[in-house]
């Protein structure tokens, strides 16, 4: 394994859909919120409310903090009824969030093995700082990484080079000494590759995979396959 340690000094990970099943979490919490809204008087079917939640995510971003307000607003309800429905949705969302947000299987054991190889580990996420750290705490991953770069650090989203460059600066590493693991070919893989990092596509979290967009050096179908990737790099 000495070869891998000489070539790769650090591994950087995307957060959502790479270390944890973020899309499943958003679907489960949206369904819980839609159910709570209907049960507390929003005059719409659960499926319709669920679709409205995701339409707002599409329009205003998955991190939108006014999603439930935007769902309720067009119905023109009494202010107290409106507030009741929104708070019921928020409560249901938060309860389901703590129930469902977990790392993918084998994430923690694999991270421990990677550290045992002498590798530095970090996260580069497009999430705001508070949301990224909240997810890390909920999933029990808050102590697994030497650095966590978020959108709040550079105000740029991947594939912009700024988040990747800041991570390299804090690692004290050159781009060719770092492997980037992410689920999004256009943002994670293309962005990391452009500045010279080796790249690994987390296909298990990839939502819009196409061979034409896939320029990754390696691909994994399960998180634990990352150990095999490191062994391949070490054998090159």
C-alpha cells in the first residue's frame, strides 16, 4: 500500500449523496411534511403538496428555508391557520430528518481504514456551513474529517475552482496528491479534474448518470469499493 500513500496524500468527499443518502432524506421528510400539512387543514391532497414542495426546491434550491411558507402562501388562509400548517410541517420534517438521515453503509469503517493508510480526509460541500455541520453531527461524522469546506467559505458552487483550491490550501497538498470522490459528474468530477485532482464517481448516489458526462478516473457502486480504488492507485 506504500505506493498509494506516496501518490495520494488525501481524499476529499462531496457530502450529500456521497457520504449520506441526501435525496432519500429529502423525499422522506417532504412526504412527512406534506402529510402534516394536509392533516392540519391545507386544502390539497398529500401527493399534490409533496409535488409542490419539490417544485419549490427546483425553483429556489434544495436548501430553501421558506419552502413550507411558499407552499401555503397561495391558498390565502387566515394567518393563524397558515402558521399552524407551516409549524406542523416543520415539526414533521425535523422528526423525520432525525429518523432517516444516516451515512451510507460502511462509511465509518472505510473512513477509519483510509485514515489507517495515513490519508488525510476532508469534505467539500455546496451546502451552507450550518447545514453541512448539522448533517455531519446527525450522521455521527463530525469528527471524521480534518477539514470541511462549505459554500459559506467561498460563496462559489462546484465546479468553480475556488472550493477545491481552498481545500488544497488547507490540506497543504498539490492537486495531483488528492483524490476527489463525488456523485455529480458535472459539479464534483469535472470541477476536481479541471484543477488536476484524481477523481472517483460515487455511482450509487448519482441521479443523472450518462456516459458522455462521465470523465472520472474511477467509479464505485458502493462506498466500500473505495478501498479497491486506493489499491489500484497504489499498483499503478
